[in-house]
């Protein structure tokens, strides 16, 4: 039996509907993503989009909106992000394996706190996490 490989690459405009459907199905907020479409990743098998990830860049700070963590970290580095944040309600124990640590929401960089995700798309109960990125190396 031949299985097609999973390919992780930047999303194209043709992927928009599939990504938004995945977010809805996963109960993840799409708010604010439109303005950061160039840093959305998709995981696909053939033509089918099976997963998505995004790095919302705010200068040298970024917000990880993602499941495909390794590729998203590489994308953040490529975009010049030095500190990456995320909000999670369910995966606080998952992200430390990638170097993320829990921080107070008030410790998040101001440009990221101004994002739609922090302003209300994600509930106040979500845990904030931070990763200081080196600008070389790969997690892929």
C-alpha cells in the first residue's frame, strides 16, 4: 500500500476555505488571521488540507496559532521573530517540550497583546506561554 507523504508548506489563497473550516471544526478562533495570511502553514496530503498553523508576526514578536509546531517555529525564525507567544486552554503541558514556558498575560509584548486573539478571540482563562527563539537552527 502506498501512502502519500504529509507536506507542510505555506498556505495559498486556494487553501483559505479549508483552513477556516479546520479552525471552525477545532473550535479555534479565526479572528485576526486574515491580516497574517502570508505566515499560515498547511499540512496536506495530496490536495487535501489536513492541518494548519500560523505565526502572527508583530515586529520581532510573534503569536503562535498552531498545531504544526516545528515548522511554525522555523517560519517564525525566517520572519525575524525573536520571541514567540501562544495562548492555550488545553495544551499547557504539550508546549514545554519545544521550550515554551508559562508566563503571565501581562508579560506578553504589547504588539502581540493588541492582536485579535489576545483582545478577545481567546478567552481570558487561556494560559499565555513564551519561547525566546534563536535565529538559527531547525525544529523540522
